[in-house]
C-alpha cells in the first residue's frame, strides 16, 4: 500500500543528510570498544558459613524512684489594691464611672503672610477622670463630668474601665469592671449643671492606657 501525503502525492522518505556525504569515517581497527564482547563473566565466591554471635542478655535493673522535692506550703499572696489617681473628684454620686482620657490641646495658628488661621490639635498627658454616663449605645457615648481644669476638649479619647459604687458601710467606693471596653472620641462639649456635657462616637484612634 502506497503512503500518500495530504496533497495526494506519494510520500518520499528523506535520504541521508547531504552534509554527511563528505564525512570521513574512522578506522574501526584502531578503535577499542569496551563492553561490546557480550561475554558472561562469572565471579566465584568461597562458601563461608555465617557465624551468628550470641545475643547478650541485658540484666534487668530495678528502677529507682525519683526523689520527690520537699513541697513547702504555698503562702497566699494578698491582693494589692490598685488606686487610680484621678485628676479631680466628683461630688457625692452613688454610681459613677472611671475612665482613662487622652486629652487634646488645641492651638490656634495663623499664617503671617496670607492671614489664614487654623487650629492645630495635639495630645497631652494621659489622665483618669470620673464621669456620669447619660446615654450609652453601640454608636454613641454621652456623659457628664465637672472637669474643673477644663482639660477635656473635642477629639479627646476616653476609655471607660470601671464603675465606682458607693459603699455605705464604710463610706467608700467599690470598683466593678465596666460593661465593655471601647475607645470613644468626643465630638461636642457644652456647659451643663456646673460641669460639662460631652457627646462621643467610636474612635478610630486607640491609645494604650495599660500603664
């Protein structure tokens, strides 16, 4: 059966490479070939019996019990009462809240050439303030405090952390952890009942109040 190409012509097997026509072949008599004899080579081994060494038995030694350390009775550690130094005191209130605060310092700036004025805001030293919660929701936190030194301004950051509940037995305040720990940024401030009424929203700045 004749093999045809796609165009219908007879398929022609290609001949040897034309470049090899003038190639000279090496004289095979002068060449040495290795591993071309294809002869079997047998290696003879002397029969030796395998001598198996006897397995030494390990003597079982009694396991010594570890020496138990002398257990000394643990003395109970008395809890240290941490006192948060408040920047100011509120008048007698049965329930109030302690809060960390990062106050803002507002500086009025004015351009000497163009006469334009603007406010520059920077943060001061962290303080602890007592406050009274007016309203607390997921999106707002409104509170009142006296702030006699007027350190708390708009954009200050607060972080409520404990309730102060009045104890009538010894006329002191007991601290109870606050409901939730969140940072709030003050958005407005107005005078109210001998102090200040503040409104705040969730803060995008979360300073560290751990120290």
